[in-house]
C-alpha cells in the first residue's frame, strides 16, 4: 500500500500500470524529504509521486535543478478534456508535468517538463532561432503510449512555422517528441485550451481538435491527419 491524501480523491491517481505494479499519484502531505508540505492546505498544488513494486516511492515533479515542486501531471482529468489523456502502457517511461510556482502573490502555473528516470528535461521552450530557452507557460492535453508524444498548447509562439501573429488569448497546439526533444506545430486551437482538444490516439499520430480559426489543410505529417475539423460555435 502507499499513502494518498488530497482533496481530489480518486482524481489524485493519474496512472495505474496494466499489471498493477506501477502507480502515479499526488499527495498533499509531503511523502519524501524536500517535497512541499500541504497537509493543512490541500488546495495548494501538491507534489506527484510514482510507486513501483521494484523501486518503491519517488517524487516525480522534480525540476532540473532537483527542487521538488507542486505541479500537475498530464493529462487533464476534466470532463472537458480529451477522453484518453494518459497512456495505457508505459506511463512511467516519460512522465510529463506542469510546474506550479509559489510566489508572494500566490500560486502561478509554469512550464512543462518531462521526467525520465532520475532526469528532468524542459519541454515548453522556444525552438525559434535566436530565442532564449526559458521555459514558457503551457498546458498539457494528452500523452501517447510510453510517453513518446505529448500534446500541449501555449499562447507563446514556440516554433518557426507557428503563424507570426499575436496569439493573444488563442493557443497554439504542439506535439512534443521525446525521441529527439523536438516540437511540431499542429494548429491554432482557441481561447478555451484543453476543452477544444477532442482526442489524440494512443500512438500519437492522429489528433482531433476544434479551432476558432480557419486552418489550411497543408502538410503530410501524420500528426495533422484530423478526422474531422469542427468549428466552434
């Protein structure tokens, strides 16, 4: 057994391996040294952990410098989010999370990272020549089997082929490839973020989403094979 305590109940469990020997879950009380302690403040972002039959308990929301932070493991548990948002297999191969930063003004959402074993890498940073590699605020939508692909959106332009217009409240949708740490621009979804992502297939090669813009049908990438594009009302 493992400790579990948070105000999200069963939603605090993100992943259970098919064989039952691996789990991803969140806990308001700190379960390892250095983790944020929110036992008395369960509404604050909790740290997330993995448990395996072989390795026991480990923190997952760990920044590249080793700091354990409150965060959110992808995917989205909302009814407005994509239905298959966590991998069916290999959920611990690549664990994606959004870091939450506590400041004097409260808690703010940060960028996206991926935890691979004992290493954390940034995900949501610009691949545009000349830009800094600072991690940008972004929100995850879905993860493919074995974590090979992450689907996420950001109001910051992150690739050369993202339209050179001010996104404003609109979000650009991207697919991250863990194999080479690259980003592929998928399209503009809209001001409602995750609620406009309908589905990503478990192999990460088919994505269905809504857009508030008329999107040109271009490119041959498998990631752009959208079965049906629905315009938002």
